[in-house]
C-alpha cells in the first residue's frame, strides 16, 4: 500500500500503538497536521502560547527542561489544556544513552516524562537498547516513541547508512516505535530492508513560511515542501508561530497557528488527492 496516499483516519488502522492511533484520529478530527513546538522559558508564556494555539494543533511539543521556573503544576496545566483543546503531548527529550539510564531519565527525576508525555523521541546512536530501555517504561503506559532518522540542521551526520539503520531499528520494534523525526518519508528505506508493508509516521521540524534559516544552523522548508513533496505527516513549527518569544502577542500567535494549520492541511489534501 502507498501510505502517503491514505487518509490519516485510514492510517490509524495501520498502527497497534495507542499513541499513534490517538494522534492520527486527533489529526483527522481537528483537520490539523500541525504540531507547535513551545520553546519559551517562562511557564506563564508557555501556558499562554498553548492556550492560543490549542484549537489549531493535534500535538504540542515541549522541551520541558528549558522552563526557568518549572513546577509540577505546569504539567497539570498542560494536561488540562490537552483535554480541553483535544491535543496530544510530545516531550522532545532526544534520549541517547544506555537502556538502563534512558529508562530512569524517562520515568524519574523532576520531570517524570513518561507520566504525562504521550510521545517522546530518541537518537539511534546507542543502538536498539535505547528503544528497549524506553519501551520497558513507556509501553505499559501506552506511550509511543519516535526515532531521529534525520535532522533539519546544516551538516547533520544523520544521513545515508545511519538513517537506514534507524529505519531498521524502528521496524524491529513496531509495538513501541511509531515513526521518525525526519525530513522525508522512509518508505523506500523500509522497502529496501524488506518491510514494505509497515506504516510509520514522519514528524518534521524545520518548517517555516517566512524564513529559510535562523543563522544558527536551523534550515526551514515550507509545509508544501515537507508534506506534499516529501511525504511527511506532521509539521513541527516553533518560532514561525511565536517569533523570538519576547513580548508575546497572543492574537498574533493564534493567527500564525491558524495560518500554518491551513497550509499544512492543504498540502496534505493535495498529497492524498492530487
Ligand atoms: P523552530 O521552528 O523554532 O526552529 O523550532 C524547531 C524545534 O524542533 C526545536 O524545538 C528543535 O529542538 C526541534 N528539532 C529541530 O529543529 N530539528 C531536528 O532535526 C529535530 C528537532 O527536534
């Protein structure tokens, strides 16, 4: 099957993992393939941005460790907004250690990521034990994992054989790994590895409509390039929506989220019914 031509609702049936099904169903229900990455350092701004964009997103991505004034109550507020606005939560933790350590980092410490984040991600550099270590914590909770198969940054080393080996790691753990952070669909790599029948999601950062880069290595492509031309499933947008995070203009943040949601959905419609 050509998964890139299926609807998100159809694809929910391709997954056994609860978080993947929930994400695809949410995308279909809200007609949104937008994930907003809320990389601000004040908890009050964090909540303000999420309140503003909540109606337009299927997923909120966090870097919970950049909050200067983190308190566990922020997680309660985030979870409540997720229920109110019908979105899932993705902590962009990029785990990259031995299985025992990543299991502890996922379950414990100040953040207790596994207790609130539906989806998280990992670098594949340690090999398959990073997946099994995280799965031992996340799978009983119905969580899902994304593997970083490619990065958006200039000069990224995650290319070629590294990317292909990351695809193999995902295909070997279909109950917990739901897809990738990547810049394009991984179907041809999967087919080369002899797994043409397995659907995996592609969530893509480095998306912007008004800029091609940030001067610090980030590279931006448009929703059309990412979803329609490269076959990715979810656009991840941060500063394209809230700028540098200073002097937040909530009405403008809302308008930008609406704009990215519209562009992302149009690119998806064009892809499934060209
Ligand atoms: P922005 O749209 O403001 O450039 O933010 C992009 C977000 O996506 C950041 O949170 C960054 O950590 C993340 N990200 C990325 O930009 N490129 C990758 O390859 C992987 C990421 O997780």
